[in-house]
């Protein structure tokens, strides 16, 4: 089902860092109720050079209930949004997760960029999430505090120790109400386990373990143990000259704690069963689509590299994204996907120029909706695509700064290879490859999506009809409309 949508929130990095230097961040702890911020007038940056690289959003993730949304950027910051009763997402907490480091042994600079964020299941009022850069994974606790203890016997109101000779009476400390405070504190640091850059982390359904993957190895961690992990996949050959593939992404099954899937640069996806052996080098299933040798070219292996893998919520299907298409695989059928959707097939004639500009190596993510009936993924020119699995309809929409205008309607886009048929059509030659949507997330239960476009975050919600009801769960015969919310949010 593809519904009509409305823009719920549009934010850029400046909105949650207003009044501060670009590379600064609010101290920890942070107040939940921040001073009001006014969204600046919408402007369009024609050059990505105007955006500091540290402000570019590098990951987006909803928690299991959808009440919270976390984003990480290349500056090592994590920004958490909370959904208010009115339905809008407001800034909940901001903290610096990672700092730039330097490996003196290897003379290697380690960037602070947040590669992945994964929420842990909620078991108490505090929230826990894993955030990783290229080398180090951190477990963060985000909690609220609205009371403070007063009346200590050995400390004064400022926390300093008293002179014991002045203590003549004893009193019972009491809890006093205070302004709500949101605190973010690191509880675990998992480091020194990866020789190569971490590209994936995934929390297991047993809620006790998680995996981390780099280019050649996958490690299994216990959330309570930081000084050791178990290597469960190792693709490193004895002679590095024999290296033929690297791991691009890994993911645990949502229901079976012994199953995991990982994909490689050769376009294959392997399903591994940890019950078979401690080292999962021998896969249980191999998902690979045969390619006609006559259609092979210099770019065939590059464009077939899988950049993202997602299990469906039911656990029955696998969704994979390569450079040109998204594919749905049935876990019971390995030889070919049950569904294939072309994302931007019109770029096949542009592969040479995309290779020269390194755009061909861009890694696009994909997402399921809550019922596994619709697939979403990003594209160039700030476009993102949606595919309805039942009706086989699709739509191309644009996440741009213009949609933040009051009651603006986002019209479907169409990219044409030849002559334009409509004035709104966009020629493939006029696509801006610097504008790209790599990171997307879908609310686990509702039709709310989060789109990261450079340093902008867009949150869309399906549009309500005049009587206040949601649209019917079908792709509308007329082009769907995306409308901005009437009242821009303040923080």
C-alpha cells in the first residue's frame, strides 16, 4: 500500500545546533524542554560544498515502538527525537558519541562518523542504543530524571564534602522535584576487535548478544562483556592476493537467534545457522541470481554489490539492495528473487561517468513498512522510491527543502531518458548526483518514514483525509500528494 503523505517534520543540522558552532554540541546531560527554535526560511543549496561534512547525516533508525528516532552524523553526534502526543517529532536529546582518534601503531586516522545505530528492546524506562564508528562500538543509556536528592549529611548543596567537625545532627535525605533532565551516558565500550572498518551492527532477538561486521569478519558480542568477542565468519584468505570478495552488510533474523544473513561485494547473500558450527564459514543457504555471461561488462560486479539487507518483519523474506535494483528473496528459494524492482535503470547508460565520479560505489539502504507490503529505498537528485508488492505500482518522490513551505504539496516525479512528456519530467542528464538519499527508515507500526538527505532530515506521515481518517491502504489511482504540516514545529 502506498498512501498519501504529509510532511511531519523537516529539520537540518542547524535546527538542533542553533546558536552554537557547527562542531559543538549540547553538554550532557541535556534538557528535554529546549528553548523554542524557529525553522529558518527554506533555501536551496546548489552546491554540496556549502555543507560541512561533519553535518551530513550518516544513519537513521527508529526504535522498536517508533516513539523515538535516532540519527547519527559524520561529526560523531547522535540526535534523538521523541514523538509528541500531537504526532510531531521533537528533539529529545543530543550527545557526542564518538570523537576522532588516531591509531599510532598503524598510522591510521579513525573518523568520528557514526556508521550505524541500533536500538535495544525496551525493558525499563531507560533507553539503550548501540552506536559505532569505523572501529569502536558504544552502548549508550538515555534516561530521564525529574527528582534530585537533597539533605546529605556529609555533603553540602553543591556536592562538596563537609568538615566532619561541623556535622552535629543526622538527617534523612529526601527527593525533591526538579525540571525534567535527559541524561545520556556510555555504559559499555566495545573496542579493538576489528582490523577493518565496521559496516554493520545488529542486535540479536535473544536480547543478550549482537554482531558487528567489517570487510572480512563478523564478530559475536555479549552485551555485558566488552573485552572479548567470538569470530563467527572469517573471509580473510591466507594470501590477501587471493581475496575475491568482502562483506558489505550483516543482519540477524528478527525471530530466530541462531540465524543471520550477510551479503558480499559479489552480489551474493548467505544465510548462516550458528547451530551448525562455531565458525559459520559454511553457509546454510546461498542467495544468488544467475547472470547471463553475454550481458556481463566491466561494471557488472560493481553494480551487483549488495549495499543493504533487511529481513521482513515476518522473517519469511529478505530484502536486498544493489546499485540499480531492490530484490525480495524467499528464504525457501535460493536460485532467484521472487520480486525485482528497478530503482533507476535509466542509469545503465551513465555507468562510465558514475564510475569516474565514484558515485557507482554509493551504498543505498532499503526499508520495509510495518506490514511488509511496501518497500522504500533512495536514489539520486534527492528522490526516493516506493514499491507496492501487491499492486506492483511504484512512485518516485522528492525530499527537498521546498517541501517545508506551509501546505506545500510534493508531486510525484518522473525521470525520462528521451524527450520530456510533461513539464514536470526530469531528464536523466539533468540529475544532480551530489544530491542523494542513502539512509531511510520506516516506522515499525505506522506509516511514518524518515529520510536523510545530506544534512536535512525529513519525516513524512501519511496524509489524513478531511474527516480525519487515513487513506485506504492502496496506491491511489491518481498521483499521491504529500502535504506539509500546517504548523512548523518548534523546539
